C-alpha cells in the first residue's frame, strides 16, 4: 500500500467511526445548540483528533526511524540498517534506502582503499628518496667534515666537530622520518619486530614508559593487514603523545578466534566522547580496508583504549 492510501485509510477509519457514532448514538443537535450538546460534539471532535494523531503516529513511525537514521548514519560504521518487513510504499522506501547504504559503503570502501594504497605508495617513494638522496648526501658531508677536522688547527677543528654533531643529528632525524614513512623492519622482520621498534622509538623521543604484550602464537597475516595494524598503532601512539597527558602506554597484540586484536591503552586524562578528527577517521578507514573493526573506549581504570580487530583474510573490496 502506498503512503497516500495508507494515510487515506487511517483517516477513513477515524471519520467512519465518528460517523457511525453520530448515526447510532442517541444524540440530537438543536437549533440553537444546547450547552450539553456542544460539550458532546467538542468532546467527540477531541477524541477523533487524538485517535487520528495516534493512528498517524503508528502508521508513519517507520518514516521517523528512517529520518533518524539518515541524520546519524556514518559510512565508516557499516551495517546500519532498518528492518523493512511487509509490503507497501514505506517498506519499499526503507529497502531502497538500505540498498543505497550498501552501495555507498562499498563505494566508500573501494575509494578509501585506493586512496590509502596510493598514500602508502607515495610514502614508500618519499622514504626511498630520503634514504638514497638526502641520507647518502648527508653521510658524504659527515665524512668530509671528519676528514677536514683532522687536517685543520684546533680552533677550527672544534667548529668542524660541532658541525659534525649537527649533521649527525640531522641524519638521525632523516632516518627516523624514513622509518616513520616506510618501516623497513616491517617488510624484513615482521609485525612484532616493527611494533617493538616503534615502541622503543616512541619511548626514546617522548619519555613515556611503553609496555609491550605480544602473544607468542600469533597467526600469519597478510602484508596489508600487518601494515594496517602498524599504522593504527603508530597513529594511536602519536595521539597519546599529543593529547593524553599520559605517563605509561601499553601496546598489546593478541590472537583472536578468527584474527588478531591490537590494543593501545594509556593512563592519561581519558576521554568521554572522542572527537572524530582526521586521525581517528583515518584509522577507521584503514580498519575497513582489511575488513576489521575499530573502536575507542575509556580504559577500565583511567586513560583511553584503542582497539582494532583484524581478520586473517583481507576483505575483498
């Protein structure tokens, strides 16, 4: 039944009931209208309006639910659907909306996958150029300064040694940037070694105490899944350093029934409702890339917990 006929039928029920009551009830209307008759008519009108409103509310309730979902739906949280049982225009509208959400989620996942893969390719290219061009050039400069420092008198030698130290620190910073852009240890030694190196580097540069808890029987994962887990851990640690005001952070990687679970928990100030900035939405998109789930919740005692569940098999986009 279309929406027009649904509303027409509801109003017909109310008006038909009111007409039947007027025909069958022992009530007459005088001219002029008596007070008791006016009270009865006004009361009947009020009952008719209340009944009409109640029936319309019941009949149009699916549209209210659809409107609420339209205002709150988030493509980064897939699976939000409305039940569409029965026939009629309202059920068909809900089924059409659900199909549209399904299509939009698939298109969003595919476009996000292309964007993230392109981003990783660009990271790899920049890291390679920094390593091959800038890193090698600075290494050559550092060696040249060392040779020059050995051949000059003491006052100039001290200045050259200071330049050597500055160049060495800059070279270390370039190497750190290369590791952040494309962690070679992830490709060479695997996810556990990469997360260990990430935690050590984070602790060195922030002064926070990093605790690592990795299961010994972790299953083998696809390269895309390992990269997503690494990037989520990297972004989570960055958020802890910037916003959490924490002293300790725990990075855990545990085996699940059908995959692995990564959690990053800090003891900072905590959150009540995390603001969905670019970093958090980026982590959600990465989780969807491998068919995983992502959530941020308050930690049991204090601070914040980031949790990513990744399946063994990558979701086909």
